[in-house]
């Protein structure tokens, strides 16, 4: 399933949360909280997929539902105040992507939150159980942690001559350490040497690539969460 399909599913789940709430106003308001950019990267396409998910369940933007968009523009410290602003607008439900989901959870314990995320959601503290998330959260996960070992195995099959695989991690990701532990454990189980680099800005990413090239790293993967 494509990532866009997952976001469409988030839209459908948000619509379900709308219909489940009693005494909705004539024009309910959905909050869309994203760590990404309104104009750059995959986020605009994901917003379109979200609207499609709403529409497939009978909610059409500006017709019978309003959507309040909040974009952090990749500045993750903006997420908590953006989440608080959505609450002040009395949204009926909040749809939140990776990184944004934690900010939404911290901001409200009563407004339903629909998330799309990856990694170990239990260890990160987002939910108490995958089958019963608990509280006011529900959503979908791509179970990225289950794919980590398969990805390293694919690297080994595609580039069998690689002496070292480079792993670039997002140093600004609050769940990054969980992901790194998963990746390093997967690489170790497959006897794949890994050179770990961390980066949180464009300049740091360029420097990391240059360092990996100097060290003769033969293959590379990024350990990055998708952005809604």
C-alpha cells in the first residue's frame, strides 16, 4: 500500500470520529496538523489524500466540513503552539502525522486524535496498545519497525560487495533513538556493518554524505519518519 493510501485512510478515520461525536455543529471543523510544509515535499499531496478520505465517507471540504490546516514547515518546535491553536478553534477532531501526533496528544486529552505514524508506538509512549490505543487516540501505522530487518536484508542482496552500509538518522526526531536501536539490531542480526551518522539540517546532511563518501561506504539508507 502506498503512503498516500495510508493518508487517505486517515481521512476516513477522521470522518468516522466526526460522526461518532454527538451534537456536531452544522459545519464541523477538522484540524490538520503537519510537521511538513504546505508547499514543499510530499505534504501537499498527503493533504489532498486526506481530503479524499473525508470525501469518500461523505465529508466535502467547505460543503459540510471545514478544515483548519497548521503547518510547522519542518520547524518541530512550532508543533505544540500550533496544536494549542487548533484547540482554541474548537476543532472536533485532529488529524496528525509523525512528530505532530505527540504534540497533539500533549495538547488535549478530550478531542479525538487520528494519527498516521511508524516505528514502535508503544515504546515511544504514543499509545498503550496497538489493538487498544487508549485515551483519545486512534489511527494507522505503517509498522516501519517490522520492515527494518527486511530492508537491510535487501541491501545485502542488492549490494553484496558492500563492506559497510551508511545509516543517516534524523537527529531532530524525538523517536529517533528507538528507530536506531531497531536498525542496529536488524543490521547486527544480518551481520551487516553499519556506519551511523546523525543530521538535523541541510548543512549537516551534506556533511554526513561527504563523510560517508570519504569512508568508502558502499550503500546507504536513511532512518527517517514520513511526514504527513
